[in-house]
C-alpha cells in the first residue's frame, strides 16, 4: 500500500492482530527525506532511511500510540506519540496528535528535529487529504 498523497516510497504492514481491546500493528516505511536527513544517511553509508513503527490502538480509550525504530542512529533518534479523534463542528473530526521527537546529535540534532517536524506536519496534512478522499469514495460506493 502506497497512497500517493502520503508520498512514501515504501510502506508495508508487517503484522496486525487483536489482543482483546487492543489492536497491535507493526509496519515498515521509507519516507522521502529532506536534504539534511539524506546527508546524514549517506554519511553513515546507508542506502536510505527507513523505520519500523510499532503501534497499539486501545479500543477503550480510542487512542493510537506508536514508537518508531529507525535503521540509522536508533540510540540517538527517537519518535513516539499518540493520536486520538474528537468531534468537531458540522460532523467533522479533529485529530489530536502528541509527538515526542528527539535527535540527540551535537551540532546537527536541532536541524534534524526542525526538518523532521516540518516533514511530519506535511505528512499529517497529506494523510488528511488521503483519508477525506478515501471516506468520500467509500460513502459514494
């Protein structure tokens, strides 16, 4: 699955299963990277940046929590968070996202964090376009 709106060169669900009130999912993804992150990956002689996301959706609290495990500098790069939906006016919903993103690298950590924040924000906005389109198509079929 690779929705064009999300713009990931690759995305794959590795495992998904139920554990009672919790849905557990593990996926692998390779996002497109801005220049600063590509330079870091090349510096480390990696062919590209990718990550494994391990997430849990709690049906009771209706919250999705995740943690990413990158293939580069996993000891110093951290990305985890949660997302939940709340009702908004006129039958809409609002996604409430809480992200903890850290790059503990002297000199370039702040650049990586700023670049990642921009990329994540762009990605969440693109995923909203994808989800709205998907819901519209599903409602009309």
